[in-house]
C-alpha cells in the first residue's frame, strides 16, 4: 500500500480531466455552430484569454494546469468552429433549418 501512496496521482488526474475537457468542448462546438454559426468565435477567444490569464495568476500548479487546459481548448475550438461549418456543408452534420446559411 505504501507503493500506491508514492505514485504521482496528480498526473493521472490531469490526464483524466484533459480527456473530460476535450470531450466537453466537442459538443459545445457542434451545438454552438448549429445555433449561432461561426460568428461566436470571439466568445471562445474571450474565454481562452480569460482562462489563460487566470492560469497565470493561480499559485497551485495543479489548478493552473487545469485552467490552462480549458484556455487552450477554447482557442482550439475557434478552429473547430470553422471546420464544423465545413462538415455541415459536406452533409456530415445536420444544418439548422432555422438558420440562414451564407
């Protein structure tokens, strides 16, 4: 049992949280593009900057890493919004019938 106590559990937790954050942002991008289109990219930019600044201010390395993961997932989501629009145009995802496409 002493062996288990010596393991770096924070690394495993950060890995699991990374997986959850990425998994959470995937449907956010899909739903965001469906309802609002790519014009919501500034919200992802603002969130990314806010979380990045927060990560810089945190004293705990663990929480700073988690918050930085959210920041950079927000930045990556900007790219994914534009790619999601292309996936919708190709018919891979449904288009919102109530939204005017350009």
